[in-house]
């Protein structure tokens, strides 16, 4: 979705990105969502894996497999190089937003990409037995356990990264991509001041459901286990009264009014051309 918006020359675009997935693995500071956004905008994101770099090699992971170390979280060699750079810069005192700007520039990304906060915010999920770190739930356990609650450790003390509140308060509209509300959007909205900065704005979200099913990931299971309906109304309610507009796949229009204005189109994004077409439609609805 962001790639489609970035292709529209007449708009000025800022991406505010979740940091709740961040973790320290192999001693490195990992920011998976930031990296996915930067890689995608740079045109080097692996479409086959859904994460990491294209044309990746795995020499380090293959070597690690010979040691008594949990190497479930796999990082390709190019991806490792980027994470080594981030970890080094942060250890030198650079902020996450500063490093993200450096990485974006190095990879030729023109769009401004901002972490929602430079402070640590960590997503945790509650199962029947325990609270799990996000990466334990999502990668090691392949989101196979039932979740009854989600929290964001550190968010109360977190401050929006420089530029985040200005971008939100000065913009003409906020677009929320077809992401998992609980795991990718709630951690952003939970940072103090972020939700408030959207007050009075057009806020358009794209539903991540198509025909009552998620394209990928644990969204459907989370909607049910967290007490939301598995439909457009359920997606809308995850945002409370934040949305003014909701884009849904044709056939997923609610039978009754749900609050935000509903726009129906083909929301399946399988290639850059589809993202560009959908982005152009969304901009026309926001004008």
C-alpha cells in the first residue's frame, strides 16, 4: 500500500511505522517493520519470503546451525549487515529515527520513514499459560497459540519520535494500510500523543480482510479470540471512533452503517500495479 502511495508524485508522504516488533536477537537491535518498509520502498524486499531481502544468501545462518544456539529467527547475510549497522549506531548514541534516516538514504528511499518512537515499546501477547514476547509468539511459535490480551510494554513512557506529531497534525489525511490492527497499528496509536494528533483529520484505513478471511497472518484468530466479529464491522470497531473512512474489498460492505464511510473496491495487492491503482482510488476519495 505504501509503495502505491509513494508512486503518486503530487503527494508528500511520511510513513510512521510500528516498533512494537523490535527485539534483540543474536545481540542485534532488530526493527522488522521498519526494515520491511524500507526494503519495500527500495525495491529490495523479498516477495517470496514476505520478509527480508531479495537475492539473499544464508552463510551466517548455515554456520550458526552448527552451534548450540536457537537460530529459529533467520536473518540473511544482507539483512544481518543492515542490523549490524543499526546496532553499532545505536550503541554509539544515535536514535532509532536517525539511523532509519541513514538506512533509507543508503538504500535510495525518498519517502520519509519514521519509527513511531525512539523509545522501546515492546508488544506482548497473553496466552492461557503466560505472556509472550512478540517474536516468540510470531516466529518461534508461528502464532499457533490462542491470544486473550495484547499489551505494549514501555508505551506509557514512550515519546513520539521527532517529526511524528508534526507529520500527523500537518497532513491533509492519514492512511492506515491493510495491516493487523492489534499487532501493527495499536502499538502506534498507543504512543502518547499520536492518536490525539489525528483529531479532526480524515483517517482512512484499508481493511485487511477479504471475504471474511485474512490474506496472511493471525488476524482472523485474533479477531475472534479478542472478542471482535470476523467482518468489516469488527475491523472498524478495532479503531473505536478514529476512522472517517474504511476501504473494503468488493462484497465485504457491511449490511448496516458502522460509522466510517465505506468505499468498496478490489483491495487485493499482489503486485506494484495493484498497489498504485488502489492508492490512486484512495486519493480520489480523500479529495
